[in-house]
């Protein structure tokens, strides 16, 4: 196995300027790397980090100029225009994850079809081009079912759980595009899990411990690591996560959201081709965070140890409670709690349920850590 050697500190370009770009940049800067951002509008989270270009990121000339001089460009989300950048990518500049990986993952139907083709376990689903086809699929699967928009669905946006044909008819106009939408059978899961995989272009990889994730309103609320599951289930989850990453040829961080079934079986819910909310605990909790390993992976550098520094880690998200200007309400009170690490993302505007930050606590007892993390997150009224 060979890793890319350089005689200078590399320059990393990031398409996007939200919290994932912020935390990726912080990991890169700590290692002496230079970071550039391209954003379509001003982005608070990356202010003061590297250099930022605010411009039309679908413009070929803008993209070419941005990538010129970068050793590698990566994306903060699957919605960034990596496919357009690929058309004008300068010689000597790498782009990871690849546009093909992003294309597969950003389309919910193509993602599921690709996983199924590679023999990975997924819930029953059908890509439906018409309302009649969706109604027929729902009858076969039995209500309740999930409706998923093919593109642009995340954090509860673009998804709907429906319990009847009447609800399906009402939801169709909002979720369907010219291709229709995906109908997915409801999974009676025991718990939701997450596996984070860091993978280099040559296939070298590390797999993070399996995390238990608690979702509220289709958004991640809390993450507990280790997941508190049987060792054989954990190993199965790690194997499925790695196989899913390889199926889409993921490079950098790939996050795999999973369902654990009553019999210990594992199903793949969804993938993300980037650092993920369920891996934020790794900044304090792991020897090498998901953000540092994302940087290492896209550069082809040796990957760091993903294992936990302490027996357990808990992360709880901090969501906006109302709309308006962001102020550090409760910050000093949260910081008084021993062992709490507070991360606020530098967003200028708060909205109800918008991700504004997170808190992490590490230690021995997951239940006690969860209580501490919940207390600190509740104090932060940003």
C-alpha cells in the first residue's frame, strides 16, 4: 500500500460552508493544511477559517478558478455541484468522493437499487412513477409506509410517513418529482444504528464503532457509543457498513444508517458520502475524529485509529428553539458542567429544529453521560 507524499502542505477545497465544512476545516488546519471554501451565499460557520469565495458555484469558470491550485476538492454535502466541477477539474486536482458516488447516493431510488444489486440487505421498496403505482405498492407493503423524495431529502425534509391511501394522495404532490418518488415498507426495527467508514482511494479503510442513534421527527437527537448491542450484531453492522461503502466506491467518510431487527438482522436505511451527524462524538470520543480521517482519506494519507479513547461517548444535538438572531444563551451555564464539550456552529440565524450545535461527554457510564449531555444541550438556547 502506498500513500501520497508531498513536499508542501496540501490545499483542500471544500464545496459548502456549513458545520460539516467548519469541522473538516478545523481538523485540516490543525495538521497545517490550507483550506478554501466555495459557497453560493455567505456562510457563518466557516467565517475566519481559510479563504472563502462567495459566487455562483454552478458556473464553470467559478469552479475552475476555485479548484485551481487545490490538491483535492471535497464536498460538504451530496447536494454540492461536484458533477459540474468534474467537467472543468484542473489537471492535478483530485475530487473525492467521486461524482459517481455522489450521484448514486443523492438519488434515493438509485441508492437503494445499487445496494440491492450488491446483495446488501435493505427494506422492501419500489420506485414509483405515478400515484397509482405508489398506491399499489403501499397496498402490497401494508400501511404505514414511508414516502421519500428522490433528491433533496434530509433531516426529515422530503420524507413522510403515511398511514392510509388518503394520506398518500395528499402527500404525493409535495414529494413527487417528474420521476415520481420512492415507496418504502415500514420496518419494525428495534433500534437505529450508524456506522462510519473512512476509506482511501486505494481501498485502505477503517471502521468506527457502531453507534446507537435516537431520532426525533426524522432528525438525529442523540448518539451513544458503543451502541449497547450484542457483539455479533455489532460485527454484522460493521461488515454491512463496509460493504455498502465499497458498493458505492466511497472515498473519504461514508456514513451508513442502519436498522437493527428483532432477530438481530441488519438493514441499510440510507448512506451519506461525507462526515455525518452520528460521527460528531468522535471529535472528543475517538483517537482520530471522522473529520481528520476524512481529510486523511481524500489525500490518500495513512488513516488514524477510529476507536474510543474512553469506554463510552454520548452526543446530543442542540437545535434552534425559535427564529431569530443567534445569541449564546445558556453557554456559560452549560460550560459549568464538568466534562461537557460544547460545539456551536457559528450560524447567524436560528430556526426551530435547525441544527445549531452539539454537546459531547465521554466517560464510563453511558446512562450517566446521556443525562449530563441532555442537561447541557437543554441549557443552550441559541
